[in-house]
């Protein structure tokens, strides 16, 4: 299992931030394992370090100390090319704010990761994914013409269109009302399951957290079950 490329191990990770002469410890010697195809919810109060931990796990931020590995590969020891391939093919990200390109249509937004990864048949693949998120008749709309829930559906389509092995979602329902949040999270869980991906979610939505195989809470820089 350890050598599976999609087994994620976080070993003795600490993150502290400096401001002036003082330094704040946000994550304090955290170790955890994430099995392939499982789902993990990370909860904790605002400012507890959820986003920081997600960024560290997804290769966006090298921690002050500790190691992240995907299978036997050390995420922060990779060469630029390996890392580029990782971002293009292994990882899909969903944010609280949709972060869509506002000047581009739904179709163009969903095609973007395919174009960057130079994946063929980008248009057909993007249209297929747009249909899966229930927005077939909106593919030529600009994001500004869509509701919050629809925008989040587009960002789910964009995150999953490359068939990533690991999907990381930071408060994916944080800006949505309860009913919309539920339908958006149903969609996210269904698609992640279809694609057999691993899902890591930071959320303070306990209903969302309950749907995951594992649930960890960050309290004072430590994780508890
Ligand atoms: N780049 C940074 N520089 C300094 N402090 C930061 C930085 N990023 C986050 N922090 C601090 O780390 C703590 C955890 O932040 P964050 O991971 O965003 O928490 P959460 O996502 O749980 O709300 C907060 O106190 C925040 O102010
Ligand atoms: Mg956060």
C-alpha cells in the first residue's frame, strides 16, 4: 500500500508563521496517512490551519518542517517537471470562491486544465463533464450569468475534467445556502466516486464531514479523530 503512488503520507509536519519577533505555530508535528480512494474531512474553527494543511498536502506550500509523500515520492523533493505533471494530472482543486476566469465561458473554463495539460479532445471532454454537472445548456454562458451553486458546479467540472487521482476542496460549500450546498456536495461525492479519486475536504460543515470515510479535527495545531 505504501508504494501506491496515491497513498499520501504526512510525516511530522509543522508550520509556523513569523511576524516581527514572534512566531505562531499553526500546525504542530502532524502525521497522517490518506489511503487511495478514501475521503477525508478536516474540520476546525476558523484560523485553526485547515487551509494551511490543504496547501501543504497539495504541494502548494512547503511546510516549515516535515515531509509529504505520494507513494514513495517526496512531494517537496520533486523536480520541476515532476511537479508540473503532478499539478496537471494528479491533483484537482475546488475552492470556496469558485475562482473561475470571468472573461471565459463555462466551456472555456472547463477546457483550460485540459489545454494546459495538452490533453487531446479537450472540447468533447469538457462538454461531457459540463453535462455531468448538469449545465449542458449553459456551456456558452459567462460565469457572471450563473448562480453561486452553478458556478461551484463549473469549478467541480474544471477540477475533475482531467480525471485527477486526488481532489482537494477547501470549504467547497462555504458560500452556498444549505439546500444548494447539499446538491453541490452530492455532485462532488458522486463524481469523485465515479472517478475513483481520493477526496480531501476542509470544511466547517459537519454534515459534509460526516459523509467522509475519515474525519480529523485540528485543535491547537494538533489533529484529533
Ligand atoms: N501566509 C501566512 N502568513 C502568516 N500567517 C498566516 C499565513 N497563512 C495563514 N496564516 C495564519 O495561520 C492561521 C491558520 O490559517 P488558515 O490555514 O487559513 O486557517 P483556516 O483555513 O482553518 O481558517 C491563521 O491564524 C492565519 O492568520
Ligand atoms: Mg481556510
